[in-house]
């Protein structure tokens, strides 16, 4: 049966618990794989086939340094083959930090009485979005605590408010949200407000640990959160982002659970999640997370490489929680989206001064405080193609449609040309002269690499139209 978000109803079997800790541990406790087995699994992935749970567990269990290197090399090759050199940029915009939950790792938890609570008014949202547009941003993710004030109507209203803000050539073309789980009706409302991706992280997929880290509030309910993306599907949102917060429980278990969650989507809806996130715990006001499960940089890069191999077609997001060097390295293994110019303090994008972080006004510490332009500049120097593309979502290439097209040819036909077009807008409207020079060179190099002459000619024509003042041209 063809999936149609408007008519879809969740089949009963989808609502059966699909995360079974015992089952996942059984996979992880299998004997270590041989070198030949690991290389065969990497080969399967390089053939762009999804890996099974057992195969992913084998990669997680391969801890011989030589095999870890082989896994990382495989992820690098796959990234180059599928995603090329394109990196999509976005920024988070915190709308409100009131919260009724008590997540022990989060600065916004209700028991943290030192946290200054703010909800942006429409006027403040407008000011923030204008400042973000002035920097060249085109894609935002709105972030909310969980609070009765932040219901579906409120979220929908803030999304619409953001879309309305246009300054000069600036506009936000895609608004994603990271918000607490809603019911089906609530998801329908935010879908109609025009959201792109609905993102929610399970934090930890280990039920007992989950209960400990979320001692009270609606978030205490593991299954309500786990099934939120199924309700989002029923509400018509087929563009979903999953994630786990690394540092709460065994990282190998969490990776396997993310793959299990992905399998659930593919089995029930015939589409996978659009993105996977893998934030690591960072310092936050009054937070004391036990270091038993903290993930070091080496394991972190290893897990990114394994995720890349396990789900070759899913976007992978890495945020400014991570320091510059880790972000740089992670991009080689398959990260396809990063944030730039990130500020977490509510209302701080429109303040001109770049103040130091104050954790009594923010959720956690960030470690890449660079401006959007500094990040773009470095991406260009490293040969990446920074992109603000929002094409697919705007012509309806999401969900199953996106999956059908998710082949390297698709990236060549749509993503790379759209990356060049959106980068050219940035270079003309926002970049300082030296960044612009680097950017046009990167665009020229990428134009030269387009194999299909007809596509190349059309991209050149559109770049010329953008130089002549047109905006928002996409394939
Ligand atoms: N309140 C919503 C919820 O819980 O789903 C929105 C999420 S919160 C504003 C965004 C994400 O930040 C959380 O899902 C969590 O994974 C992450 N987070 C919370 N505390 C963190 C910390 N100390 N370090 C890094 N990430 C953290
Ligand atoms: Fe609230 Fe989300 Fe922070 Fe938990 S992670 S305390 S729900 S803002």
C-alpha cells in the first residue's frame, strides 16, 4: 500500500513496543566479528544497502584498531559517494524555556530555580528572525521547553510568525521544530502551520535509565515519547528527526536502538527518518551527570561512522555543542547538517554584543561559538559546498517521495545545484569580500564537476539570474 500522510492510520502492530532492551543486548553480546565479516558488512554499505541490526551490532563490536580504521574509511567513502561535499546550514531559535519536566541533565529542568524563564513575544521573535536573516540564515529549528503554554496552537503561531518575517532579501524558507511530543491533533496543527521536520530525541532508549533521568513531568512516560513520531505520521508529518543524547547510557546500545527505531519506520511506513541527531551531554547549570557513560572523542567519531554506514541515506546532524575540531572531523565521516552562528540565550541574536554564555539563561554549554560567516569561510577553504537549500520540502519531495529519490543521482540533480544557487545568494547578499571570492571559486569548481551538460547549463543560467537580482530559484 502506498503511504499517504493525509489518510494514514497507525496500524496496531506499530504501537506495540518496538524497543526491547533484552533483544538489543542479545545482539551486542554476540561474539566479536571476524575481520572478513566486518569488511563484508562495510562492502554492503558501500553498495548503499541498509544494514540489519545484527550487522550494525557487528560493527559496534569490532574494536580492533585496524577494523575501527576500516569502518571510518568506509564511512568517508560513503559520504563522498552519496553526499558529496555539500553541508547544509541552519540555526536554532529558542522560543521559550519554561519547562514542567525535570530531566536531570538539562538547565531548563523545573527544579532549577536559578534559570531565568522567558518566552519570546511576537515582537521579540520578529527581532530575532530579522537578526538571523541579516546573517544570511534561511533554515531555522525552533526549540521549546515542555509547558502548558507551549501547546500546539502556540507552536503553530510561532512558526507562522517566523515565516512572516522578511527583511531585505532575507526570509526563512524552512522552519523545523524541536518540541515535546504532541497528540495527533496537535501534530496536524503544526503541520498546517508549515513546519519542515519535527525533531524529538528519545534521549536514552534504555527504559530503566530513562525513568531515572526523567523523574517527573509528562516526559517521564517513555512510551509516550517513543511513539510520538508515529503520532506525527498520523498527523501528516512525514519528515521526522530522531536522536539520542549520548552520555546517559551505553553508546553502543543507543546506536543499535536508533537503528531499531529507523527499522520501525521503514517497516511500518516504508520511509525512514529524515535525520538522526547524536548530541553529547554538555555542562549545564547545576547538572551533575555521572561520567560512567560519557563518550570520548574517539568513540564519538566511531559511532558517527557506524551510523553513516548503517543508514546510508539519512541526514546526520551535528550541532555547536561540539568543539570545532570534532565538528570538522565528524563531517568527514558523514555529518551532512550543522548549525552556524548559534546562540542559545533567548533573545540574544538581536543583541549586537557577543556576550559569554550565561548558563542560568541557557540550556547547556556550546563549544563552537563561531559566527555563521566564520563557519562558511572555513567550509569553503576545506572544499565543502555550504548549502541553505530548502527545495525538496517546498516542492513536496519529503517522506516516501524523498526516499524514492534518495540516490546519488538525486543529489547530483537537485541537491548540489540547489546548494550552489543558495550559496550564491549568500555570497551576494551577506558575505564579506574575501569569503565571496572563495565562494565563487568553489561554485566554479562544482560547476565544472557537473557531468550532465544540460543541468550545468541551467545552473549557470540561474546563477546569472541571481546575480541580476532574482532570488529563491531552485530545482
Ligand atoms: N523540551 C523538548 C524536549 O525535551 O523534547 C525540547 C528539547 S530540548 C530544548 C533539546 C534537546 O537538548 C533535548 O532533547 C536533549 O537531548 C538536549 N539536551 C538537554 N540537556 C542537554 C545537555 N546538558 N547537553 C547537551 N544536550 C542537552
Ligand atoms: Fe525540559 Fe526538554 Fe530540558 Fe527536559 S530536555 S528539562 S523537557 S527543556
